[in-house]
């Protein structure tokens, strides 16, 4: 009995060529990196660029300190002063630097009325008063600072005296002013509170608040 011969199909031969696909991918990545970095390497030209004052950080605001001890004695820059001397010292500080702010400190036993009386010395000759309850960590307070500085350049507020109270370090004074939050602004006309705001960073409404002290 005869059987037909089965032909065996010849399998594919092993490839002897290199697979260049991964190599091409790597080369493309290197080309892209070179295209991106080449301009940076070529821009090493030394230039003397013009210098402007605008690039310099602004000078920090100048402060003077007014303190009131338990007996009601007022101190200007840690020196005891009378009411009349305090008034002259505040006016002189304002003349020396229009942006001068007054840091107000008062003993916890000092009546609120005495604190307002000390502030009243700055109101003589029609000077409006702004009490700024400030905290260095407060972003709202930082936003208010340049607005207040710009408002003080307004001729209407050329005599504005700013008392800055540290919200964290002067809790007793903050309490005496009835302020519950930092970024509180209080304006006085003489010894009378004329208005206040909390968390306001709008230049127009802050200006409206300051007008109440005129």
C-alpha cells in the first residue's frame, strides 16, 4: 500500500538585520532635547542692562512708638512726654516722613478713654486718625498696606496719622478697640469713632472710610 509523500513547509528563517525602531525613537528624543536647549546655550551674551529704581525693593515703612503705662503716663519712643510734647513729637514725625506710622501700646489696666485721649493729641489741627489692626501673617493686611499708603498721598489725607496695632502682640489694645479680627480699620474724628471696616481691600471704600475722619 502506497502513501503519498507529505511536503513539509519550510519555516521562516531567522532575521539577521538589526531592529532599528527603538534606536530611531531614542534619536528622535535626543533631537527634540537638542532643539529645546540649543537656544539657551546660544544666549550666553553678556549684556549691561539698564538699572531702574523700580527694580529695587521698597523701603519698609517708618514707625514711631507711643506707649501708655498703667498710670496713664504717655511715652514717645520710650521717653516720657506730656500731652503737649506728644502732640509736637507726632507732628514732627509726620513732617520728617509723611508715611510714618505710629505703633500704639497700652498697659492692660489703662482705660480705653485714656488711649483715645492720647490719640486725640494727633487729631489737633484737624488731623484725622486711622487705627490699623495689623498682623504680619495676614494676607489681607498686606493687601491693605499699599492702599493706605496710596491714600496718604491724596492731598485730602496729607495730615492722616496712622496708629498701627499688632493684633498678636497687643491683645489688650485690640480688645480696648473692640476689634475681633486683624485687618480691622477704625477711623476717629477727634476722640469720637467715625467708622470702621473689617477685611476691606477696596481702595474706593477705604477712601470713603477715611473721609469720615475729616
